[in-house]
C-alpha cells in the first residue's frame, strides 16, 4: 500500500505480525517517560497485570505465534498498531456484560488501533485492519470481529472514541453489522462488526 502525508510525500506501508518485533511494538504503544504509566495494550487482555509488568507480558506474547497483533510500517518505520487475537485471549472480553458472544466459535478480534503522531491522517487504520484480517486468516481464524463506534456521515471520530475504530472503517473492509451492543467508547455506541473468513 502507498500512503500520502500532509505535505504530499508518498510512502510505502507494510503490515507485519508483531512476532519477533517487540521493540517496534514498544515504539508505537510503549510509554517513553521513565516511571510513566500506560496501557501497553493490556486493558482488554488483563488489566490486573501491574504497570511495571506489562512490558514483560507483551514481550512474551511477541515471542510466540500467533503474537498479539500487527504493526504498520511506513518506509520501514513502525507507525501503527492493531491488537488482533482470539477473543479467548482477552480477559475483559470474555467477561464482558456489554459485548455478547454471537456463537460458539472463538472469533478473532481487532480490538484496538494506535497510530503514532506524525503518521496520522494517512489511512493507516485501513492498512492495519486489512493486515489484521490477513493475519487472522493466516492463523486459520474462521471469523473476525471488531467492536467499533457508530459514526454518522461527515462526522470525525475523536481520539478517545477512535481507538476501537469506526463502523465505516470496518464496512470498508467487508465487515457487516451483526448486532448492536450496550458498550460505549467516548460516549458513542458500539456495534459488533463481523467478517467470515472460513
């Protein structure tokens, strides 16, 4: 994929599995400030893990297949992240009272997107979502889901709501609205979006 920055420059985008790429994952998602606290993409996985232990937890996930997600590179620079893995690996989703299970299959879930400052507004979320779909399919997923926010025509999504993606984004990649949820992100309602892979 090719993307264009605000100054008109074109760049090559490639999406790769996070396996063996913890340093690149940390560059996109990690906390740079000494002593700083952050999610480290653990909010859905297991928020009980302490802030100090989160980097080590994610380092371990990045060492084994299928890994915790995919990384978008712009001209070989790590620029974006999508957490995608089986729902059964996300403790918060397994215990969710707002996002129901649709069937007995262990759906893969594209649950979170991060694009670094300086790389936004280039369509990287599209590249990340398609990369997440390809990663799930390569690991024999039968179905992939997302729980994005509803966004009206012409509306923009703020950063607080936008980390889960928008229904428009998912629709552009072949997902269909399965059911609404009682979940919300940044005050916006969320739907279960699904795409069959098998």
